[in-house]
C-alpha cells in the first residue's frame, strides 16, 4: 500500500515540528514494519522526518517534489515534477492509497481536500495542530467534507489505532 504523509514544512528543529518528532518517528516505524511505501512532498519538516524514520527502519521512500528542487537526503526516489507546490500536491494525492495528515499549513489543507475529492481515505492525526486539527471542526457527521460523502475522513489520536485503521483499509480496498 502507498501511504502519503503530509504536514508542516520547515526546520525540523523548530516548533511546531520539533514537538511532533516522536510521533513522526513512530509512524515511520509503522509504515516500514508493514512494508508500505511512503510518499511525501519530499522536502523538509514533517516530510524529512517521516522519510528519515522510514528509511532508518528499512522502508521505501518516494518524494513528489515541486519544480526542479532536490529533495531531502532520505528519499529512495525523487520525482521532480516541474510543477508548483499546489499542482505537485495532486501528483502526490493521485499516487497514494491513503493520506495521513500531521499538522500543516495551506499546502496540507489543499492536499486534504484533493485526497477527499479523489475519493482517497484521509486520516487526521488529531492534536498535531494546523489544518489537521482545524478541518475536524467542519466535518459533516464527523467524517465527510461535503454532502457528496466521497470518502471518509478519519480522526485518530493514537498510533496503535492508526496502524489498525491502515490495516483495515488495506484489507477493504487494496488487497
């Protein structure tokens, strides 16, 4: 299964990313342990930390990069799209089976909406800030972004529950 992880960009040693390092590291272990492939925006921040963790635990990493920039040091495959940040996000969304959101600013918000519009399950890691937490307040029936109910948006605040949900989604949709 291809897992997209989205979230804050920026210096991993500065807030709000620094406070999320342990969660991101543990999520990387889960992705690797289950032989899933990580897809991210391939840059810094959450993208760099999750790529580092997946790589250190023997997993595979793919970065979907904007323009012609180089990705972080932990990518197995770097795809330089030549596209701006927003357009690159749609390549990322189309390439994965599920999106996990950790914090994030407007780019993360765009990716959440893009995943939903493309009927991809979105998992919001609650308590991580940014659009991941903001968007929870507008969900219809606590799990949809609009009345079409295209795909469920899941809210998870525990990594064990997140892993269980990913396994359930894999069985339901991708095995």
